[in-house]
């Protein structure tokens, strides 16, 4: 975990009630954390897909804390490798990603985050980050 | 580039003809290579999607040579981080990925590879590597 030292957090794996509201647990569920295969920077790749059209919108990166927030808040939070900070998609642009589901892949190094995307997912204004990037591949048969 | 020293290859950016057949260039097109933002291991993430249904099948990793082969062969080749070797999907399993298109994202660190997948994409036998991994996220509104 990147932003919070392990000894500084209360290990509380299940949602708790505070003033009658269900609050997010303070750390990622240890059963989920144990399944993650993080890279050298403690990150896993997060593929973001529009839940109904199937469009692949973008790829972001999450550490344990970004995944904890994403699983609990209904909004997608990434770790920004360039800015080295958490980044909740849409907070500045308005292009919010509402979570529909999150799944971890078979070897624990990639997440599939299905969302309802408001506006364009790409900072260029495009709907997806791949719209402008076709590389002219040879098409395979059949 | 991982498997081939830069000084050992002929820099030939366009397809050449050999005995009447169009052959792949020996190195990745430098114009494409210049757009890649590789990680510390020289890799970019490659999201693989079924071209017609929109299913996200798996996430793999490519270095320049794996991308060169994928763009030129009509079949998807990854770099296996665990086995440290090139891996052309389906050569042992039969679960071939026929390339439909390849696009690079806006910041050069992710590829979207649209394919026609034969059989299951996952080594577990599942259709996708995310089928068994739902993490029970809170669903966001609206």
C-alpha cells in the first residue's frame, strides 16, 4: 500500500456503521488484497469498460487504496503514476465513472471495471483513449 | 527491445518482399516505437477484446517485438513475464486469437487488441480471464 503505512491504519475488513450510515472499511478486504499480484510500484492495471456498449474506454492503475475506494464508493479512483496521487475520475472534468462491477483476473494482475461513463473518458475529449490510435494491423484469418 | 540487440537487426521499417511473399519488417515501425511509453521492463499493457461481442477477454503484455509480430502476422503474440519468453496465443492450446485491429491509447502505455477468439481465452478454460473474479463492488448511481 502506497499512501498509508500498514501500522497506521485500523485493520477493519468489513463495512462498519457510523451514525447509522454504512462506511467503507479502512483497508482493502485482506481476502482481496491477498489475491492481487502487484507490479514493482504496487499497482495493478484497471481496464475500464462501458457496461452496456462494451466500449473499452481507458486503462488506469490502482493500488490497494484506489481499489478499496472504487469498490466502496460507486465511483472509480485511480493512482496517477505521473502525478503520484489518487485521482477520482470526473472530480475536475465532470466525466464521472459510475461503477457497475469490478472483477479481478485469473492471475491477479488486472481488473475489469465496468462503468457508466459520463461524457468522454479521454482527456483529449474523445469517448475512449483508443479512438485516435489505430496502428493499421494486418487482419488475421479467418 | 528485449530479445534482439539493436545492433543485431537490420532496421527495415516497411514490409519487404521475399520470394514473392510480403514479409514482416524486422523491427517495429520506428514511428510506432516512438509513441510507446514502456514500463521499467520495456512493456506495455495489451487489452484483448472480442471484436463483435465486446467481451474483454484478458490482459497481456507486449514489448516492441511482440507488438511487431502482432501487427504483422494476424495472430496475437505476448511477452510472458513469468516465463520470460514470447508466447503466441493458441500455439499450444489451440485457442488462437485472430487480429481484427490494434490501437494505441492517448498516452502510449496501453494497446487495445480486437480479435476473433477461438475457444476460451483463459487458461482455466473460461471464456474470459475475468469470469470467475467478481469482487462485489458497490454499484454507483445513477
